[in-house]
C-alpha cells in the first residue's frame, strides 16, 4: 500500500526512535500533541514504547466535540425538542453529555436528529423538508470550517429559507497560546496538527517560538511522521533554536489553502469562544458574518447565551485532561464507570478524544 506502508516501516521507526534517544536531554521534556488524531495514532501504534521515559507526550484539546461547551449541547437539545425542528449533526455529537441529557437520548424520545457526513447534505435535507426548520450543529476546527462556510454560501445562492447553523467552530492557534500561558503545563513544544495546518499553513504558529520560545513542528499522522516530528522538536530544544518546522511538507505549505481561507472569511467573523473546561479564549471562535444573520440559529431562536462552565461531573477528570493537566489513566472512572459504550465524560465519546484513544489502544 504505497504512501501507507512506507510510513509504517518498523525498521525506520526504530532508527528514528534511536536518534530521539540519542539527543534526548536529561530531565523531563513536555510536548503536547494538539490534534486528536495524533493522540489516536500515538496510542494505536504503541509509539510510547519506542521513546525515552523522560519524553512526556501530553494530549491537548484537539477533539472539537469534546471542547463544545455544556451549554452548547443544552441549546442543541432545546432546539431538538421543537416540533418543527430537525437537528443535523456529525455522529460524534450524539453522545456528548449536556447538563441533563444528550442528543442520543432526545432521539430515543422521538426528537428528529439526522446524522450527516458532510454539511452540504443539509441543503438537500432542507429542500426535502420545506415545512421543517433544519438546524446544523456547526462543530469543528479550521479543517471543517471551509465546508460549512461553502454550505452557507450555497444556501444563500439557492435561497434556502429553512436552514440554520448553530456555531461552535473553534480556532486552534489561540487555544495553543492559552495553553502556553498556563505555567502548570511547563510546555517545551507543540506537535502541531496536520489537517488544520493544511488549511491555515505554517505562518499562524510563528508566535509560538517568537513570543514563548517554545518548539513547534507540524507533523503528519503516520508513525514515521509522528516520530520524525518529535525528533525535530527535540533537536530545536537541544540547540535552543525554537522555530516553526514543517515535517508534513507533502500536504502543508507556508500559506495554506488560500481558497478555503477566502471562503471562511466570507461566511464567518472571528470572535471570542467558550471551550468546555477551558473557558473563554479570545478570538478563538467563528460566528456567522452579519450578512448571514438569517442563517444564524443563535440569533433566530430564543436560546441562552453560552457562558464559561466547568464539567458538572465531580469525579470525571475530563476537565484536567482537556487542559493537558491529567492523563486518562489518572481518572478514577476510566475503564470502570466510563467506557466508549457508556461514556461519562466527553473525552470518551469521540474517536478524537484522549480517553477513547487510551481505552481502545492501551
């Protein structure tokens, strides 16, 4: 399988791991992989077994459904209970807990909740159900935002009147800056997300080495990608030359996807956003632009404004896990009361969640 097997070559993986051990400095090095797919593949391929003990990989808030606030889920549930409403959503959102219920429970209680694989499917859903109000749960990072923006522009072009968007879109670089300011984490560097970087390019990360003197490397998702990314990060740290390096050059460029960025700027405006467990992060979200107010569910429907919250589950450690302050193994509910088939916290629900990755592969 060309372009897959060659990035999973065990002999090369061991060679890169040996280079990592060779340059590993004394003491503890804390590196955060921001993307949930990095966390999944790090666990899936057992890469921790190849690395020195002092190298600590921290899972970050790289799961978009996991960081959607409790109030956002509650608002979606409120809308799902409307008789004329159809909620359209990605599958991962179904089981994310709100304060008292979930979309999965509401669907079991006869609410109309449709799973879609692309935001563009909502246009046909709206056309087929002219008497219903279709509300799409716009959740994701910069990777998902362009297709949602394209859907909004297409809906305007086709004069669709019964399609609305409830946005919880997040931007990764502001969240990274927020985490760097948390002295408890003692971060030495970031393994930056490949998918997000394919859209935004390398330049938005420039503040990381410049302002915080932290190492920074964009990496792909295969085992050799991840290991080479870690090696490049360690080399920056050892040489004391923090910079933005691009290991994922076969996909990511300096300028990113310019067309996708243009579409995003047409449909959205940057704004403060609430992240579950992290609170309000300035300029870390995307709301619909003024000219698309008629598609904005937050403006059209009488739902409550989202405010900062803490997880309401006292024994659940998802709050600390999303902040990088704890591992899933630190949670007393992990593999006991909390499992993928019966999740208690959001990090166990999605395949991009840290608890889900640890449960499936460790």
